C-alpha cells in the first residue's frame, strides 16, 4: 500500500467520523435534559450542577486491638481547631496517640488514631466513646 492511498483512506475515515459527530450532535440536541433545556452545545459539558449540601452527623468508632491499645475512627465537621481539641481531649483522658491519619473532604474530616493507654483501669471504652462522641457532636454544632 502506498503512502498516497494510506493518506486518502485516513482522510476519508476522518470525514466519516466528522459526519458521525455531526449526526450525533443533532440527535443529542433533540433530546431534552432534566431541566427541559436542549443539549448539544459545546458549553453544555462545561457547566456543572450546583453541589448538594451534605448532612452528616459525627461518628466515633472505638475498637480494642490489644490490652492497652485501641483503634479510634472519628468523622466530624472540618472547622478550625477541631483536630487540636480532639488531641487535647485524648490527652486529658490518659490516652497516648501512637499513630494518626487524617483526611479532609467536602467540609468534613475523618481521622483515625491508634491509641495506647498506660493503665488498663484508667480508661473505659464506653466512657471514652461517649466523651469523644459528645466532643464530635459539639464540633458539628459549632460553625
């Protein structure tokens, strides 16, 4: 096959694709979208629907992973000073943070702690969970 015939075939194939694009744009413009407007303009793909407001209540999960070690997962509203308040509360309760991982997205934070308690009797899981949940719910109310 010569270069000329290859180029001729490529050009005809591109023209066929362009014709298909036009036909599909016409077909797409005939279909109304959810708002009753016509689609098919180049700018219709550039517009974005407004973001929905996400409602989320705070969450606290506390699981033992040893005699004195705990895995703590918290989800709370991402506000200034919230992480510091949580660390201070954990310190007051006698828990030492050994590992922490935190992610913030769309106005909320998810933080995962590995905690270690020096004395088994100092900390009770249900009390700790209730105190942390109270802090998280208080953070969610504050803005």
